[in-house]
C-alpha cells in the first residue's frame, strides 16, 4: 500500500508538472507553439443569471485575440467523449486522453472543439489538424476554443 501511495503521489505530481507545460512539438505557422499562446489566459468571476451562480469567464490575452479568425495548425489528440456526434465534430487536446482536461487535470485552455470539413478517423496517436480559430467567452455550454473548417494535415 505504501508503494502504491508513493507511486500515485509521484504520478500526480509528475502529471501536474506535465500539465503546466505544453508539448513542444505542437506548432502553427512559423514554428509558433499555438498551445503556449492559448495558455496565456486569465479568468474573471461573473454572475451568470441563467446558472444562478458565479462562473469563471475567460479573459483572452492580446496574443490570443490576435489569432482569432486565423488559420492555425495544431498537433494534438482526439478525445473520445460521450455525445461524440460524428467524426466531423470532436474534442481535440494538447495532451493524450489520460492527461487531458477531462481526465488528467489539465486546464480548459488545453482543449478545443473541432468541426471538420471531412470525417477524421479516431486514433490514440497524435494528429495534426488545421482550421480557423474561434474564441468563446460567453457560451458556458461550449469550450472556449473552437476550430472550424478543419482539415487533417498529412505528415
């Protein structure tokens, strides 16, 4: 049991350290790391009348705002989630499934909604996609980053 707890603690700490870093092989135009750019975000507490309580509302940095509407290339992982509508609508993460926002404790800035032009076959391996970046600070039922008109980039 002691070994298990030590191992669990190590993995938890190691996982948190990994979650604070963004994969170095995730690039966009001119070798820019788009996940690092998307991580430059803060939050403000605002009362949501529909929800009836305060929520964290994203405040996008100027570097993120400058990317809105641009075509970006992102390397990451397809996350299988309940309610997966089709192979053209899915969640994309900077981290593999076991470390993603939904399962591994990474932040919400490490995932995005994807709407692709063509179906993208699920794989547990990393893939590279390209699409138009859309920011969402108002709809609490959606992720704060969306990638539209996505195409799979052949590597």
